[in-house]
């Protein structure tokens, strides 16, 4: 199961975009920042078992999760999806939204709908992707995008032996 969310597009890998009745004008992927990511792992077993999160020894560290998310964003861009954005999902407001909407927070569909909701409402936690090379990286590292997730070393999802996964 994948754990992405998108405006007008169901979660990645669960329903082909071609099945959408409306033209796709934007795609916002749900992403959990550091801190919220670790809380979500504890609270949501389905999220903890998703393909972006699961490693050979259980859930991966947040920097590797970000690398995997970067690869998903690249795949969306290469597939021609317009208007890509990353919607930061904060656990507490998301859980409150789910309660109001009658949704389960452990559902990839709920995260997808929430990402679309944040994007439609111009939330400050939604960042256009890719950021400019000299802009701050979307992953929250505080580094410039060109020195972080856009760096050539991030093409491979898994780190080289002996290297720590994640942003520099």
C-alpha cells in the first residue's frame, strides 16, 4: 500500500490517474514532517506498514522517508502530473479534521483528502514542488533544495553502505 495523497487523484498506486473523471490540475502529496512522522508511526499501524515507511527492520528513519517521498515526487513529475505540491500533515490538526469528517486517520485516503483540503484552502504547510534550487528544501532540513533532496545523491532511495540516510 502506498501512502501518498493527491488533489483530485486517489492515493498513489491504488487507482490509476486515468480513471479520474476530471482533468488533473494539481497533485498534492501528503507528507509527515519530523516529530509528526514518529507520532504517526506509533498511532497508525497501517501507515507504519506502508511502502514509504517500511524498511527491512521496520519503519525507516524520517530522513529516509523523505528520500522515498522525493523519489515519488520525481516519478509524478516524470509522468507529467502538473502542479505538484507537498502538503505537510500535522498529527493533531489532521486527527481533529478526521473526527469532523468521520474519517480514520490511519487511512491513506483520509491523508489524500486532507492534503487536497490543505491545498484548496491555501494552507501555509503546502509547498510547491520542486522548490527553486536556492530555496529551502521541502523536507524541513533547513538546507537549500539543491544541497538536500535535489542533490544527485538522492536519486537512489537507499543510502550507500556506510552512509547515513537523509539530508545533508
